[in-house]
């Protein structure tokens, strides 16, 4: 039954999803290796957004929502979540590229992250 649901478009969605969360997964393992528990938990929670978004996209692709239904409002919520995640990633990327030493970005809300050995 699973093989019948995996078509070309679904495979493209899966490949795009796994390439998109690569940064999140590396950050999770980096924080875990440094034994920064609150930051590890935050990185783990950040993974829930892309996972939920990919699951919603797969479901919406196979069963498109009707206009005016509750699921159609889910499309707008998914769009807003995607834009917010894109802006957050762009901020991280800009900081990493523009800093003198990669990985030196300072995040005011994450004190443990800022004390990490290579930051």
C-alpha cells in the first residue's frame, strides 16, 4: 500500500524535505555533542516544523482540500510557517556567511549556544 502512494511527485517532496532539514539535524547533533540540553531540546523542536509541513504537503497532495474547509485554512497556516522558517534560516545563513569565523553567530536567547567551544 505504501508503494502505491509513492509516485514521482511524492519522491521529489521526500528528497526536498531531507535536503532541507540537513542543517537542522546537524545543529541538533552539534548541540547534543556539546551537552547543551536546553539548546538540544530547542533544536529537536525545530525539527517538528519541517516534519509536520512535509506530512501536511503529502496529505494535501493526495487529498486536496476543498475551498472554505478547515483544511484549506491549513494551507494558509502552512504557507505562513514556511515563510517564517525561511526567514529564520536566512538570518542564520547571513550570520554564518558574514561573520569573520563561521559558526560565531551570537543568539541572545541561547546562552549555552553562545558559550559553545567554537562560537
